C-alpha cells in the first residue's frame, strides 16, 4: 500500500509547495494555498489511448529547416460565428477551453454544434447531466445525427477506454471540473484534479489529432475556475458571456494559437437553441419613432467586426450630497475621465449632477473609439437636446480635449453607410486613413471637444 502524500497547491496559479505559505511565490497572491492528497501512479494515463492510432511518431531532435510546413487542417462547422472565433474552423488536434456563467448556454451551444456536424463522429462526455436530460435538450433543439454519441462518466480511465472503442473525430467534455483522474487522490474540482485531467486530454489531442472542447466553470469573480495554468495548457480560450435578462450572447476569444485573439461571435437565445446573428448592428440600435435626448450611436469595432451600438446617458440634478455615477457596460473610470474633460475643457458643471450611462443590449464595450459617442450622449442629456438619429460617432477622447484617431476607420464608415446613416463624426487625424469617399455618407472631421459641441448644439 502506497504512502499517502499531501501537497499544497495555489488555487490561483497551480503552484505546488511542500508546506503551507501565506503568499504564493509564483503569483504573489495571499491565502490561496489549499492542501490536497496526491498519489501518482507510475503508469501514465496516456497509455490508455496508445492503440488509438497506428501512426507511431518517432521522438528525435530535428532542425527547424527539416520541418515540412503545411497549412493546418480545419473542420468547418455549420456555425459561422464559431468558425469566426476559432480563426476559420476547428483545427485538428487542438484543445479548446470554453468558460461562462451557469445557465448562459454553454452546453446548449456545443450540443447543438455537435448535432449539426453531420458525417463526423462526435462524442459528448457529460459529468453533470444524465442521458435523459441531454436527450430532452436535443429534442428541443430538433437536430438528428446518427454519428453523435453520449457518455455520462467522470473517471478519465473509463472515458479513454470508451474513446479507444469508439474512435471519435471530435470530443466535447462538459465539464472539466467534474472529471476525476484515478492517478490523483484528491476530489473532483480540486486544483490538482483539474490540472491532471486537462493534461491527459492535452496529450490525447496532440497524439491522436482529435480536437477536444473542454467546457469549464467560472468563479464568482468572473475568472475561469481552476489554476491559471489551465488556460496556458489549451490552444484556445473562449469566454461565453451575456446578460441572462437579454436574448443576446457573446462568444469572445481570449486566446487563440491558430487565429486572431480579438474576435467575437454574437448569438441570440431562442426556443430552438442558439442562433447566430449575422448583422448585430441592426439589433443593437433601438428603432424609435421620436427622438430623445441622451442617445448617441457609436461606430465601434469588436475584433475585426464593426458594430454600431447605442449609448444612453441621463444627467440629472443631484439631490444628495455626493453625485451618483452609475455605469452599465462601460468602464466607470473612463466615464470619470470624460466628465473631467468636459468640466475642464468645456466648462460644464457635471460635479453637481447625477450621471447614469448604459450601453444598450447588455453589451460590455472596451473599444476606446466609443468615447466620442459617450461624450455626445452626456452633452445631449445635459442640454436636453436630442441628437439626429442619422448621425454616429467614432473617436477617442484625450485628456486635453482632443479627438484622437482610431483604427479601421474605413470599416466603421462602411458599416454606418450600410445601415443608412447620413453623417459620421471622426477624428481629423483619421483623414489619412480614409479612402477617397465616394459614398453617400458625410464624414465630419473634428479635432476638439469644443468643435463637436458647437457643431451639434
């Protein structure tokens, strides 16, 4: 009988220590060490799938010039939004981590995509639901696939034995926190178990060329549950986010070794599952019969995709000693910065006003080009003068009150023109990046906050 061995692991980064410490030596976080029982077997779990493929890869040191360069093989899915965030499709042998809040629709999205992949043998491994529960959801989605297989199991040893029998072309694991390796004595969901189970699937994916999707949980702080090393081990990290009170969901790329790490896909939650939104700008702009103050349209970019979103602001007289600053979908510190610019450069007394700001549709926007639209929405509510619904804005605001240039201005202008806007305000310093304008939209170059105010009000 082997001796019980314990170790201390950092719950933030996965650092292993022989004794407890108040601060992690790797990530400098305090009070993150937890004690876990570990007993590693001499046999590696990778032996479970050694007979899966007949291709024996010889391990030897070679020169970089000897490596034959070939374009990675990709599986093109019927979901264009998933193809976009993965960089053009699923790469053979890749391992993808998908995280999101409970109930956001992670399981529904990947069950739906697995059922839609006709002609591809897909194995869906669930450690959280029974076969009957998954069958009920599949019936609701109304997709049929004879090559789609289920396995409700949490032991990785049993899972790899079934994989060796089935020989699937794609594996979906829901979720990685529920799996348990027999080579680690600690309970499922612990730091060492998550790391070991992810490592076993990583070795499997690289050895066999079968792509693996790992669905993961997130913590109450919004980070991916488990050690930080989990995100380093996988090839791609996707974040599935959105407000459950809205129908829209965003699949955002946080890391991608095979494509851009700044892409996102937008879905709409329906009774038949997740539906990809082809033109999200039309959905994110409210169609109003009358013009209201405090509303401005921003031409922003999310990854390589142009988006026109609605910015809503409300400025009222403060009745409390300290004015309120309430923000939804926008960074609160950035709002304070823009209010300070308006106070200093424009002479507007926002210090005695309550300010409320909202990005319509439940989106969270980080693009600095939305600054100009936020500023104009604040001024519109302050003056109680509505802006034209045919005008949009794209520009970053500096501390000195200047309107700074933004990237991909041509794509923003083209998107605004496609949606019928007549005028777009951009930075004067963006004129070099604007192609010869032969379209029907008027481009208004501005350089200062004062210019924008005089033009609009």
